C-alpha cells in the first residue's frame, strides 16, 4: 500500500518537496513512515516531541495503523519567546 506525506514550513525547506509517496506493508504505522522518511531525509527531526502528527486531517499518534491512500502530515511545534 502507499500513503502520502505532506511537508510544511521548515520540513518543506529541508526536503525541497511538498509531498512524497511512501510504500508500506499492510498494517503499517506512522512510526514506519517516520523510519522511511528519516532514511530519505536524515536532517528532519520527526519524533513525537518535535511534531504533531495528523492522519487524514485528524490528530494522531506514532502507533496509528494506516490504510492505503492515507494522508499524513507532520506539523512542527511552534516556539515562541
């Protein structure tokens, strides 16, 4: 199966792309997507403490089981000061 990952903000700048397609085995999880992305873009910080995970526009978590054609977004936390 394949899922889509969209990049925003600093993630888009680091990857130089808006979206990628990630192949996964059946019952793949968000954490599997992160492993794939880290292999492609090692500079990205994609841990639960660094990003908010969204699957199909709903807040999710790293253990979320994915379905074919799901849309995943990792939104960087916004810092203030």
